[in-house]
C-alpha cells in the first residue's frame, strides 16, 4: 500500500491551510462528513496529500482529539484497491481494528481505521481509492 494522505487535526481550516499554500500545496477538494462531525480540506502537491480536519461539533472524534491533544497529526492513511479484503486479511492476523467493516469517508471513499496500539501509537486509516 502507498501513503494516501496525512490527516491533521486543526481548529480553523483556512488558517491551517495558509502555511501549506506557501509550500506549494493547493486545495484539491473540501467537504463536510456529517456522520463524523468534521469539515475537511484535502490539499495536494504532486502526489502528496494533506487532509486538514476541523470539528463541526465539540463531541466529534476530531473535537475530542483537539481537546485532549491540541492541533497536530491525527493519522496516516494508506490507499488500497480492496479495503474489505485488507480488513479481512488484517483481522485474520490479529490486527486490532477500530472498524471491522468500511464506512463512508471524505470524497465518497470507503475508509476504516486500525487501532493505534498496533502501529506504535499512530492511528492508521485505510482508504479505498482509485488514485
């Protein structure tokens, strides 16, 4: 699998995006994922993506993350062409999954998260993406 994006928790999307614009990133897409209580900017430079995540409500996962840890890196996301197959394989190896089945994520992609205890404290997301 290849790195799809780095997720960064922020409180203000516009303010958080400015330094990355100065580094040559451009806004690729933006949206709100109501089910997760998050607004998202996907920034891109070449093949590199940064996903800026701001809470739309304080009780959302990103809202709770910001309250506990403050702004910063939230997760690493890896692209797969078969998220269900990867989840089945990982579960078979005893990987602690947060999501046993994929769910809708940003941009209509299917996503699933793996518990950070598996990867040394880093939250890992799988993204079923064609690009």
